[in-house]
């Protein structure tokens, strides 16, 4: 019986370590996602600022051979 309890305690310890490592991984990924979202917002603003507001047509975007 004592051996089973010890085995369970060891397994629990490993699981706690794994959960902690997974928490750190999720935290880092969340930070990366937030950074990428910010960069995407900046890029969208840059693209929107570079497109003329008036006079744009799809025909202007087609290559000459169409």
C-alpha cells in the first residue's frame, strides 16, 4: 500500500510540473499573439493610408495583358 501511495505522489509531482510548464507556454503564446495582433493593426493602418480614397477602380489593379 505504501508503494502505491508513493507512486501516486511521484506521478502527481510530475503532473504538477507539467501543468506549470504548460501554463508558461500558454502565457508566452498569448504574449506573442498580442504582439502579432498589434503589428497587424499597424500594417492595416499603413495599407489603408497608402490606398487613395477616391478614383480607385479594380480595372487599375489588373495587369496590362487583361
